[in-house]
C-alpha cells in the first residue's frame, strides 16, 4: 500500500491531488457542533498544501439522497477548514460541474479547494458500477494535468467501508495513496484483532443490538470480557427473562441475544450487564427519574442511563484491562441528567493504563461533549461504522482497493 509519504517523496508541487476526507460533522443550522472530523483531516491536507500541491478535497455530509439540499451543504465546513488551516479554502458550489471545474482551475500551488457534498450526486452511492464509474471519471478528470498526473489520497476512514465512487472507484482511476488518518486507523484496529494485550475488554452501547450483531458474534471469539450498556442492554436483560418496562427493546433480536449469552458462557467470556438503571416515565432532558434494579424496571418506566452501582461496576471491569475498545454511549448522554454512565466509562478509560480505543461516532462525540481530554485515550477513531465492520472481520472496500 503506497502512502502519503510516498506521494510527497515523488514531489507534488503544482500537481493536483484529490483527497477523500471524512467531513461528516454534526450541524445546528450552519454551526458545526463538533469539528473533530475536520481537525482529524488537517494533517494530510496541510502536508500536501505545504508541499505545493493543489489540493482538491471531496467529502459528504449527511444523507441528502442524491440531490442538492441546502441543509447538507459543505459550505460551513469549508469555512471551518479555512480557519483551522489559516488560509482561505475555495468552495465549489457543485460536485463536478462548472463551479468545481473553475474552482479547481483557479487553484495556485499550495491552494486548497473543497467540492460540494459528493452525495448531492446520486451516482456516488449507486449500486451500479457503471454509474459510480462515470462519477469517478469526472472526479479524476478534475485533477488531470497541471504539474503532472493527478493523484488520489484516501484519508476518510469513516467511509472506507463503503463501495462508493469517491472512495473506491476513483482509486482505480488514479495513482492512489493511503493518507495518514487511514493508515493510523488500520494500524490501531489490527492491533485490536491480531494480538491484543490481555485482559481484552470491549464495551458496547448505543441504541440497537441489531446494529452490532456481527461484531458481537465475532468479538465473542476474541475478548475476555464484554460489557453491554445503552439501549441495547435492555434486549439482553429481557432475553434473561427480566422486566424492562417501556425501555428500548428489540423483540425480534431476543433469540439472537439468547444465543450470545449461551456462547459467552460456553467460551468463558464474562458478559457484564447493568445492575441498576435510571428509569423515567418520559423521554426528556428534565424527566424525573428513579434508580431501580435493572432486573425489575417498572412497567411504566424506561431506562435512560445505567445507574450508580452499574457505573461503579462498569468502571471496575475496565480498570484491570490492558486493551479496551469502546463503542456506543451508556445512556442518553445528550441529556446531562443521563450522561453519568457514559462519563463513568470514559473516565475509567482515562484513568486506566490500557491501550484504549474509542470507536468513533457517538462515543467520540461524547468524549468531546463531556469535556474529557482526548489525549487521555490511546486512539479516538473517526469512523464508527468502519471500525465495527473491521472488528466484525469484514473486508473494507476502500482499504482493499489501496492494496496493490
């Protein structure tokens, strides 16, 4: 796999380089509420710009379903990227149209341009190879000529599990290189899967068991301890025969979860569930709650976070670990009253000595929202879905295409 360093050693001054970044940030109107992914993209973009490349960045935001929608415009991201780089970032008002062509043509050596949301073009996510290929051809054409052949740098780890035009197909059309972010992420995940230091503990949360079926099945063959919190815990509790009230529950996954419980027992994997929860009658930030046993949630109440005894239990279960992977909050962390469980797990990782990996998505957002030091973790992934698929044992198309 050729790397960004290989490209830089070839010389890039005056050369157009297409960078696939992951700039899928949360927005409140035009205000970015968490710029973590923008900051994560900086090292690769800055290295190319400082070496004199003409940097063309492509990325997506949200799910606009193949058509331009103002609320999914990358314009606010272009402004923030420019602020962080300390130089103006030219913004193209389309993906590969007249604005993209003129914007790229106007770049000077060391200049950076951001194309509009690539998912405004339906071909980006098409299942048809020819349709995706046509968009990839146009993206490749944008960086042809001017200072030598164009190049492609894949640096959006959060999308490498997608077989999409700007991730997969364009790499087949240009000299391609893995950016520093992709290399770092793959290195960390291989460390988790190939020979992790033990005890190896995985903490999973979030809303739905169904989102993590494959990764749970695979992890049960690899980990020493599996800690389950968040909304998905209630399906595990129900599978054990406990009352979960009106808590989030996936009835259709009960048999699968019973299978997980049996497998964990057979393999000697310690499976840890909440022992108490914060239960409310309404889903609201100011909802009054009771601390109730996890195996006896009142019928008219729902659990919105793990309780104080569970917080102590979960923290103790990561304290002696040498490797920890954490993906998914323990409760509705967006509501301060129900952020305690997520904070307890995160703080235990900060205080511990384990090689600790935060698996992107809501977990990474929670770390920043709760004001915890990012350098207190060994690695914070930018790609929740990609991380989970890697741990599930799936091939990531956007990585595989770089390996030649």
